[in-house]
């Protein structure tokens, strides 16, 4: 039977649709059966003895049926995709609708990051700090090794070599991930530079720096789900989950939790930030980084398309999620350590993010979206009329009258960054791109204006340290509650948050040409509960003011919270928003800010005295400015 799309034969198509609708939805008893690779596939064993010894030790513990050494080749990819489809780990989508793309369903109990089961394992609890769950390393290793003992019996153990960062960047890190999930291997192919490039980068020095990551699905039981980081060992162990954010150990685990620890130790910065380029019609180009909590519009902003009024302006994407930054000639330069995008699907459409839609139109993996009867994918917020019938993310029949959503609110796409039509030409630049501005922002329905600028670096660090956002479905737990999320790093800082703030302050002292720092809020609502700002491409108007400020051409009004644009400082021409809404968007309500400052104080108190004195003084100065 043809399995790669609609054939045109009604009998065969009927059989194919029946297969799509009935054959792919039961979660297998053996969720990771062993595979038998063809000759010349799965045998790319490296020569670094430290890697070989480590793999041998993990194999002795987990007892897999065989070991598959990944090389990142196209032949390997084709074999693994065919195998994953055969084992019902992936569903091949209609090649005419979504070429060379696949759907994956995770277990319904395993659909988001699990912060409550995420641990930092350092010698002392103080090193992990007040915002992290802590386990003593010896205790953690004992517990995890007990769970891993025999966990891969009857399974294949994949060894995935990869690098994070451009191949020639001094910031680039080598990692090896061991996993029993073929879905993880195929996702790592997209999200990292995988295979021979990593083996070459590491070389044969047994003492070279590299990250050791071990993952096993176990039986995907939430009571046996742990994501543990050992910063002092440059190691990660994740068990009991198959969801990307918990098991693609290159991403949040290495790039941020381990990465932030290494960055402080080695004098650079690992941040939860997008990187975009802004080029004017005159050819002047700036790069900015922006920290937003998950599901708050990072990918949309990174791939922004300016409205027609800004004809001649160009936005390019360096990265949509993570920035590694180093100081060069007194200025911050940033690289994107990733090779792909792992984005939230619901709400993504040709209206909200055309470049993302073009990026995921082919060669992509989808997780927990709906499957239409003709082998396409669908989700809430996608362009067009909902399908009359589909199979939802749980594998159940769905119609527009169904009470449940067709796609999970945290359903994801995984797609190569090369698919992005707005990819920046310097994305592989090893030294990084020079940063003109840092933007902080969260999802706030009140209090925070559309945009304002910090007075200086320390004030900007304070803005980042006290930023808050209403929670989304990207992590398990209640949705819609305001929580403090410093620099959008609350779930991702791999060491004491007080030392992290100190690293930010100290970095500023080393900069002779520091970026300007701003705060934005696309999500402020009016008294009627509706958003005051249209967002999406119209965010270019805010970005334009930020660039004007960097070039010292933009006007601003001094306020207690920072430099605010007046309505005439923003280019609002051809924008269909009432003037009173703009006034409200830029307003600073003193009563709301008294509550905000009190919340800042309460947050610092909750950290148990680790917030640096400089930030305490910033809070006092902010409070004093409201009394003038």
C-alpha cells in the first residue's frame, strides 16, 4: 500500500485514510522496541576513549539489546523515519499537503515541561539557590541509576553526538545524548548540528569538555519522571518522559541550565532570548535580543514581517529561543546555539506568523496536533475553516462541536531553521552578531506599558530581574496566574538566582558599549477585557522606536519607571487603533505601580536575601520616584 500521501486511486486512498484513522492511536505496550539497522547504518563509533567508556558504562547499566551510533547522514534519517513510521511512533502525513513531514503523539500525561520534577544537583543547596529544586548529587545518581537499571532491555540505545552553536564559534559546546527514543533522535537531527561535526569538534582528547546526557522513556510514568542536571559534572539525566522540552537534552537542559552555569564560570552569558536583525531602507542594520517566557510570542517576534507602512524595512531571524553571548571589543555579541525551531503551534497562522507557516510547511515534525481525514494537520488558530472531522491529539474523533480542543494547547512543531525564509545571512557567524538592544517582556494584562526604556544597565537588570508574566500551557500547572520570571530564566537558571543577577551586573561593568535595555508588553487589556494592541506585525512600530533610541534619534518622556515614548514618538501612521487606546497603552497608573513595587519587594524577600544590594537600591529608587 502507498504510505506517503493521497494516490489518486479511490480504493487505495480509502485504505490509506482508514489506516490514518484507525491504525496509529493506541499507545504501544512496548513504547521503544529495538530496531535492526542495515549494514553501514548505526555503526559510526567515535574514537574518543572518554565517550566510549561512558557509553559502555551506561549500556552495562541500562542493558539495551543493541547500540546505534548516529552519524547524522541522510541515509540514516531515511532509515529511522521509515522505522518510526512502522513502529507507530510517527504518522506519515500527506506528501501533497505537508511534504516529508510527520505527526507524533506523546502520552496524554506527558505534554509539557515538568518544573516540579526538574532538579539542579549541586554539592550544596545554596549553589542551586531558592528558585530551583535541589537534590544532592550522590542521592540523585543513586536514584536515577536505580531507575535506569535494565531500563533499555529489548530496546535500542541510540548515541547522538551533536554541537550547540555554529561549527567555528568559540562558544560552541559538544554534547552526546544517549536515548531509547527514536523520536528524540529524529528531533535532535533537526534541533542540533548532529553527527560527524560533533565528533570532529570533540577530537580524541579524553579530557576535552563535553556534555553527557542520558535519557530513557522508562514506561512514561509521571511518578518516575525526573529531569536532573549536574552542572559541576556537565551531565544531564532525564527519565520517564517523551516530551521534547524534557528529553531533547540539547535545548533547555544544556543550552540554558548547564549553559548558564558554564557561562558564569567562563565569563559569557546563556540566555532564554530570541535574536533578530533589523535593517532600515537605508541599509543600517541592528541586532536585538529579547527575553519572553515560553508561549509569549518569541517565535512570532523573531520572524516578524513589517506592515506595508514599513516598506523597505527588513527583519531577519538569527534565533527564536536561546542566545549565547560573549563580550568582544566591549560589546555583546550573540550566537544562536540551535539549528531548528521547537515552537508552539496553536495560534500560529498566516495572519500571526507567515514565516513560521512557511517554515513548517515541509520537512517538519508535529507533536500533539490534530490529523485531518486527508492526512493534513490542524490546530486551533490555523487559517481557514475547521475540518468537519479529524482525529484529535489524544487519538479520538473530533468535530467542531467537540468540547475538547483538537490540538493540545502546548502542541509543537519542530522544523529546521533553514526552512525559515527570513533566516539571517550571519546565522552561522562564529563570533556572533553585535547586540544594540536587550528587550524584556511578559504577558501582562495590566500595569506594564507597551514599551519603555531603562535608565542605565543596572536599572535594566532590575527590569529583567522583576519581570513577570501570566502563566501559559508551556509548563504544567495553573494557567493565567502572574508569576515573577527573571529574564524569562526562572525555570532555566542552572545555579543560584542571586549569583545569576550578580553575573548580569558584573557583565555590565565589563561592557564599554552596552546594549540599551527595554521592556515591552503586547498583552495589555482595556476595561472591556480586549487587547489594546494588535501585536504581531504591528510590533514593528515598537521595534522601530527601540532602534531610534539606539541611534539617538527617537524622542521619549521621562517617567518614574523609565523613558516612555509619547504617542507622537511612535510611528502609528495607518494603524487602526483609537488614540485613547494608545494613551492607555502608554499609561503609568500610580496605584497599580504601588502594588507592583510591593510585589517586587515580596519577590526579593522570597529569595531569602540572595538578591544583590544593587537591585535592592534600584527598588528603593523606583519607589522614591513615585513619591516625587
